[in-house]
């Protein structure tokens, strides 16, 4: 979604019914640079148009103790089951295949080693390294991600080898839980970590790790039918309930200043699966009020906060709203998404620097200078999860514009072809490169979310309501809407081409509606034909084109969505510009010669200061339209080259850039 189209996003979306870090001094000196004539800078969103509903001005939304009452919100649109959408050859299927390879190469005995040692059970396995090292306080977190990834992959493909491997892992965890015999406690580290947390002593996020394990076990139940997984996670939840119930609310709020992942989300999900509100009440104890209150009042007080600590908490808020209809949690979720996506997100769809928000809103040019560690990948993964919740409440296509941008650029740009290894940060520093995890010595948080991400890449291509099928993303795939007896196949090589064909394979003898997303990045020159005959109206960019009829097998809808070059400047320095072709972010290409393997693998971010320097030239615009001076390279797909520059550069998709690259350019 173009940032030039994002300017009204926060205002419009609000109307839809339904570790701190000290920042360097440069952050306080960010100014508004003059805009060059060929771009329009982002405008800051208007002040909030309303106060929190039903609250006095001086009253915080979450001042009173929480009381959970189940009153579920019916979604406006719903996703298809993962097994109802089949991927065909294309970038999503390739990424999933690479990911599966990584999953299957990791031995269960090594994954279970720390759990067995902690439970006093024998293990002769070679320990994993990195964040799964036996001395790392976060050990065990990756195993939770691993279970979620296996469950998602099985749900999408029916892969029995993946399921058998994951079932064995669940069984091993159950044995560890039984051997520990601590009222349901299960982790790869001793429960004394929680004693340190209780005393507010330094400890690396024990509830964060517990969340990953619980979420993986619950996914194994809901997506892979593993009843033992449910038994283990219910016992873990009982331990969490007892531990948190023994704390005063004031002390629990102090405890919540230590990162706890999505503990609220997994407990709400457990309440939904079991029908037992006990788990929702336990989840309420993980409501960090000092964080939620400003958001409920539509105040961006995110500066200085650790991004990946807080996005999962907002996903939990969204889940709480869905189960209870408590509007306060919806207000938190909506405004948080608005301000992060509108005012704190780079062209590639990511956010954060050094894992934090380091500036006030709309100061990304200043923030980008602080370090080269831009865009932690976990953050994009979690923001996309949040976008799916909001989309379910509204069906607003602008949320899919956001999702598409993040998926096509940030997420597909984070996985190394063939190995399935992924990145931690996606740097935007001039001349940066992608630093990739190792096979068995990294296991960062982003290794875990990456493992999950690429098992579920078919989850948002299509949605539906009772009578409509929504085509959201353009990837070769087939959707089987079993409830209505509809089969639709999408043939496309997007984004190499803006053309897509939607062919009806099966349909009932009654009318239903096909809603085709016309992306915000296309033009009014888009065309749609039905069985070879042009429709008289074009779809409005940023909306759905609606076709209702009695469909027949063999019916064919063809779309031509023109892609064009656009420019996206940063609000606080419009001379800093990124270029896109349709939704695809383009990156300048520079050779990676001279970089050691150590600089490329196993580091969380690109150590630019330690690398051989390269010259990333400034560019001079030769007109208001970038297409006047950035031209396609004949015979090469999605490849462009500047013209009339002192030093011309070649640009290719960011998601295909595995040399050194540049995304933002100084343009005069």
C-alpha cells in the first residue's frame, strides 16, 4: 500500500464499526526537511476525533480490575481452513518447501535435550547452540515455535511425516512434565527462574518462553488433533493460574514489565478451545495497563518501547475483544495498528530499530540513522497476525494492502533460498546485506517465527463470509469452499505480471458473490473480463470488485492490474526515498565481495562498520514520475536501471536481494 495512500489510513480505519533503550541525542534533533518537487511528503494524521467511549477525560480505560464475561464477536469475514487452499508453483510454495526441509533436518532428541536435562531424564543428544544453548535463559522457546510450525504445515498439507515427528515431540514433553511433577510446570529451565521474576530480579523473559511452548502445544491440538498436547497445555495453564493468582494486581503489573510474549493470547485461545473461562480470567492478569491505557485513549506513547515485547500483547487484546466484545480491547488493537502501520513502518512493511521504537511518530529518517539493525523480523510476523484479526472484524481491503506489502517484501525477503534459514533484522542501511541464521547454532526469536511464517503462507489468499468468496492475494493456488461447493483456481505468475485468471471448477446452482480485491497500488486502467467479455466498469483501486451470479464450472474471470513505478519518501526527510513497482520494493544491487562468512551467517544484524565500505550514490530525479528516469531492463523480469545519473544503478526486488543492497536513496 503506497504511503501516499496511507495518509488517511489511521483516520479511516478508526471509523470502522464493529527492555527500554536510551536513544542517542540525534533522535531529539530530527527536523522536517524541505520536500523536493517530485514527491509529496507524508502528512501527520489528524488529532483523534473522539475520546474513549463512555469514559471521563481523566479516567484511564483500564483503571478498574478486569472482569471477564464471554460474549463472542461474530467476524465479518472468515479465513479458509489451511487445507482448503492448495498452493501451486510460485514464491509461496518454494518458501514453504525450503522451510519444511529445515524442519525435517532438526532431530527431536536435540530439541528435547534441555527439557530432559531439566526434568532429570537422561539425554545423550548434542545440545543445540545459540538461544537454545543449555546456558541460555531463553532455552526451550524454539521448541514451541517448532511445534506451531509443524502443526501449521500438517494442517496445510496433511504431511504425515511432519505430524509423526511433532507427535513424538509432544510425547517427549509430556514425559518431562510428568518427571518434573511440579503441578503442571514444564520448561527447559528450572522454575527458580520464576522466583527471580517474582523478586523483580534480572531474568530473561521466562513467561515469553512459556508462551511459545504453550502456543505450540495448543496448535498441535487444534491443527493436528494431538489430544496429548491439550492435556499438557491445560496442566501448564493451571500452574500459571496458581502462580499469578498468588500475586497482588500491583505486583503483577510490576512483573509485566519483563517481556512475556503473548501469554494473554494463548490463555484466551485456550479458553476458546476448552470453553473454560478460567483460562480467560488467567489471561486477564497479563493485561499490561501502563501500555494499554494510552492506546485506548488514542495516544502514541511507544517511543522507547521494545517492539516485539508489545505487539504480541496487542494480539492478545484483539483476542480478548473477540471473546468478550469489550470495546476497550478493540480500541487498543485498532489504534496500535494504525499508529505503527501509518507512522512507524518502512516501505518494506517492517518497523523498529535495535528492536525498539526510538523516535516519536513520523521520524523514521532520524530513527534509521541510529544503527543498521532495522526491522526485527518477529515484529513483521506479529503485525501481520494483528492485521488478520482486524481484517476479520471489518473486511477492509486496506488491511490486505498492508499484509501484502509485508508478505511480499519483508517476509519473502527474509528466507534464504534452499536452506530455509531466515534473518533476524532486515537492515535498510545503504550497502547492507541479509544476515542468515545457521543450521543449529542460532535459534533466535526470529528463527522461530520464520519457521512458523512459511508453513502458513496460504492463510490469507482467500477469505469468505456466508455468501461471498474474497480473493485477496495474487498467488497461484486453488481454494475449495466446501460449505458452498465452490472450487476456484487462480492462475498467475504475479508479480512478474499483473495478469491473473480466476477459473471456476465447481459451483452450486445458486448465486454467490465473488469479491476481487483491486489493490491500492494499481491504476484506474485495470480491466476485468468475464468469459472473455470486458466488464464495463473498472475496479476502484483500494476496494473490492463485486460479481454476483449463478456461476458455472468453466467460468473464467481475468484481471489485468497495471503495475507502475512509485516513490515513497520518509516524512521527516523527503529526500530519503524508496522505489516500488506495484507492491514490490526495489533495491539497488551491489556486489557482496569481501564479506566474510562470519559477517553473513550467525550475526543477528549486518555489522556494516566492520565490512568493506561501498559507495551508494545519491540520485537526481529527472522528473516528477520516477518512470521518466528509472527504466525496465529489456529481457529481465522486475529489473530496472536508473538513467542520466553520475553512476547508474540496477534495481531488483528486495525479496530477491541476497547481495549488498540499498532501499532508501538520497534523491535531489
